């Protein structure tokens, strides 16, 4: 175990509970429990290297890039930046509105557009809403006719899913939607 003084010394260094736990080789809950018994308020995670933070920010890095470089969470970098009155350096999307519209008009849904453009699904949804476009539903990987043909061949949902490369849940949903009965094969 560890002594109360060891815990106090680490606390005075500014370490938070997970960092103390790592140094002491114990669980986070052990550290926080002992800290509370000693009546010590927790040290909140923070960015200790202010100069490095400023240097990264001045280089034009955005919050996720700074977080990655410092080994911190994006929210912590965001809060630290706001606390010090610094403006965000979010990069503008590296795609044109026409590129976005071309993918949307193909019937692609948000996750597929995001993957193609290398951005988050939230950014796609934001751009789509800004352009007053409705979301496309999930992309279907098979047609109703393909499902009916496999059903008529006597395949059960698992076999249909394997043939079409989709989940059994997708097959179940569309089979029921089409009013097709379940096919149960008896074990021999």
C-alpha cells in the first residue's frame, strides 16, 4: 500500500486521482477513497504545460489536434482554451458544397458521406441541415426482389443474411415488412 504522506505529496504536485493511482500502483477508487478520508478536495485534470499548449495553439492546431499532442481529452483542451480566452482554430472542411451535394444526390446517407469526405457524421448532419436537406435512411444493400427470391428458395434468415452480407436483424425487419413467413429448418 502507500502512506498518507505519499498521497499528500502527489496531491501537492497537482496530480489527479488517476495519475496518483498509476504512480502508486493502486486503483483509482482506492486513491479517491483515501483522499476523501483525509478531507482533501480532488485535483481536477488540467493542462500543466501552458507554454506548450500556447505553442500548439499558435501553430494553428485545432482542439482535437492539441489534445492528441498533449495526451489529453478534447473537452479538457476546449475548456482550457475558453478559460484563457483563446479562439478556436477549427479547420474548415476540406470539401466543396458541390462535392457534398453530389454525394447527397446519389442517395448516400450521413455516415457514408462522412466516410467519403473524411469528416464526422455530425459535420455532415450540420451541413445537410444548413442546406435544408432531409436525411437519407440507411443504405439498403439488397432489394426486396433479392430477398423474395432467397425466401422462395427456402432459405432461413441466417442463410439469407450470409448470402446478402447483412445482419439477420436486417433480414428479419425486411421479411416482416414484406409479410413473408419465417422459415424454420429442422435439425437432422
